[in-house]
């Protein structure tokens, strides 16, 4: 958002629809653990009735919102509470200015591939106690939060090496939006997605793409989110217009692409893209439900737990990954009865918010302990990081588990 642009203000009718039932307050993970955040009802529709675009913001507590969007999923009146919170956050930060830390963290797509190339240097540095002390002291990146390691070659580099191999003729084409984290930090998730799609008979393509922009939206940078969205639409729409559907493996990227580009940012062409954009597990599950899948899985006698990410719930597609992994013979899997992991993307890396993220995560850790699984499955990269830190267990994306359950030989 430019300082010369007036801050966006949602229609006054939206906050007035709120019936003050406080259902969102019960769902909010932040207001449950800290008195400093008044909760989504007050932060969103409650405060919106008194906010004026011409007056300075006083909502300093709005930064405590993790943008989990659970408030939207439970609101019986359909008030877009998270959008009201986001606009308030954008207005507050546009007036106060954003920190260098936030400027740096949301641009991981700029330096990610370089960090991956020199991962043999970067990864040990990110574990060095003196370096972590400096990051905590100078940038307020909490030294207690383990930083994700970089991997080389990146997913895109690995995928390019496969382009020289002959592709089977007559296979339907499908595009894959991998996201930044898969590209540089969890390459095996991308490899598993490709292997799974190919096992289902598809010729996988990786269209040109940039960071989806959700880290920028999360810190209230609407202008940055629009720039990233506009760029991605120019890259992805040509593939869609060639008749190629696109799947994603990151629920946060998927939420940004399918909903925020259109609903929050109002970008031209966003609705067209959304019609051809699908969660990968939802896509594969539909094939089974429609009798079009020929894939069978070998038995894996494992006790697993599945955690549904907040952003998956906002996609309003049910729990396709849980239904899909239940097709694996021998698997015992239970849904983890917890609402939020607490990490909130970049939120849980910040020194002033680390304690909140950890307090939110306690319920999740206790729920996992009650199940006592061998491993955990979840679709979100942030949830995987938090679950590993909270439990010490192996945590996989469902596509990794399903890839490992494919017949061998």
C-alpha cells in the first residue's frame, strides 16, 4: 500500500452484519492465551464501526492477529472478520511503518535460491549460537525458534533435470504450483507430489511462478501482495488458458491463490485462475470417488495422526488428505482434535510473539500425546515445523506418505 493511497475501507454493512454472538472469540487461538488481544469480534467488526480512514489508527494490538482465519470459518453470519482485521493491520502498519525484519522475512523468495546454493555454509550459520543471538538482538528473530534448513539442488533445479527424459505420449497434462518453501526447504514434498501425479497417469508441468505473496499479506503489506499476485496471474493464466489445471501442495499458497487474489485483493483474472486451481489431495481423492483412479497402495502398518491446518479449513473443501491416506491398507490414522498449531507463518519466529505461538501450540502437543502416533501428517509447511518442534516426531506432508505407499518395482 502506498502512503499516498487512501487505506481501503470495507463496506459499512459488513461489520453491521455481526450479531455479537462471540463464536469467533471461542475459536480464536490468540485471545485464548493472551489478554493483550481483544479477539476477532472486537478487533474486526466491533472496532470497524468506529474506524475512520481519515483518523490515525490506535489498534496496536491488531498485530497480534495470526491471520489463521478460523474466525471466518465459524462465523454464523458470514462476516469476513479476517479481512476486516487485515485491512486494519494494513492501515496501522502503513501509518507506523514496517520493520526491516518484516521487510526481509517476506522476501525470502529473493534470497532463497542463493541460500540453497550455499546451504553448506548457510545452514551451519543459522544454527550457530552467536549468529542466533545477533538475529535475536538486532532483528528480533527469536533464538529459540529453529530456522528451517535450505536444500540443494532446489525443487525447480531437480525438475529441470527431468525435462530431457521422454514423456509418455497421450497423458493428460497437469500443472503444479510448488511454492517457495518446497522449492528451497522441503524439496522432497515437491518430488513426492510429482511422483504421485505421475502414478495417477499425469504428465506434470511446472509453470513459471513466483512467491504467492501470502507472507506479505500476513504483515499487512497489501501493495506487495497485489504485486506478487499480479505477477503470478500473468505467469499462470497462460497455462490455464491452454486447458491445464493446476494443483498445489501448500494450503497457505492455495488459500492465497484461490481466495485472497480475488476476494481480498480484487485482482483481474483471479476468479478465472481459481476455477482451475485445486488442492492436490482433493484432486486425487476426486479421481477415486469418480472411479477414474487406477492407483492402489501397498500396506503400510503405521499408526499416524493427521492435523488439519487452519488455511485448509478456510478452503472449505473438507479433509481430502485424511480421506485419501485412509485408502492405504494397514494404516491407522486419527484426526488430531486441535484447532491451530500457533506458528502462523512468520508470526512464531518473532521474539515478541514466540511465547504466544508456543502457548497456542500446547493444546496441539497434548492432543498428539493422547494419540501417541508413530508419525504425523499435515498439509502445511508451517504446521510441520511447529509439530516437529512440539513433539520431536517425524512429520510428513500426506503426499510424501502416499508416495511411499505406492507399489514398488
